[in-house]
């Protein structure tokens, strides 16, 4: 008899599937297993940045308070057999430099990458860049994406301070 009741309850619960949610101290939040362009635009708009401009689908140029500029680009979008939307976000910022600054910046990038795993610094032929990659595998909430954006801003501040010091600016 218990087996029959348990089986009936299981069958009823399977028929009542609802969107995934995560519990937080503020209540229940929607979980995203992929982010559509509209999902990401909504999350970014809620951050209250000074400027938010979508340059093409899935690519957003952002200016934050104080004039810091970054780009958020959606990656791995609409992959076959996976949820609709994009599975990754690349958060980036870059600065140009003069040729005589390159050796100092290469040393700084190597040291930074050895100390911090939260983002990677890359020295290109004409620019130095910092990037953080965020994945939605397993699901993320709006709050999680917001925290990732803020962590990027925080670690970028550290990089900027180190560049100013190393270059004597």
C-alpha cells in the first residue's frame, strides 16, 4: 500500500514541473542554465551602470561610475542539445600602452596571473587586457551574475593600481 501511495505521489509531482529555483536568504530566485540576450540585458540594466550599450546581439559595452569601461560578451550560444541561450560570459577590459612600457607590463601580467586566479591578464601587441570568464553550467542566479561582475570590477581595480604604480603614472 505504501508503495502505491509513493508511486502516485511521484507521478503527480513529475507532472507539476516548475522552473528551477535557488533558495537564498532573500527568498527564492530563478536559476538560469543559459542566458538569452534579453536575460543578460535585464541583469546588466539592473546594475545601474552609467552607460550600457548593446553593440550587437550578445555584446554589451559598459561604462561604470568613474569612467571605467568594460565589455561583456556572451559565448557558446544556442549549442545543439543544450538550453536556449548562452552558456558563458566573457567580461573584459583593456588599455593601450606605449612600446617602452611593454616589458614592465609583461612582468606585471605574469606576476598578477600568478597571484590571482579570478581573472587573467594578457599583453597584446598594442594593449593589455584583463578577462574573467563566467559559465552557467549547473545554473546561476541573477545575484550570482551580479557578484561575478562586481568581482571583475574589484580585481580590475587591483590591476589598474598595480599598472599605475609599476609605470609611475
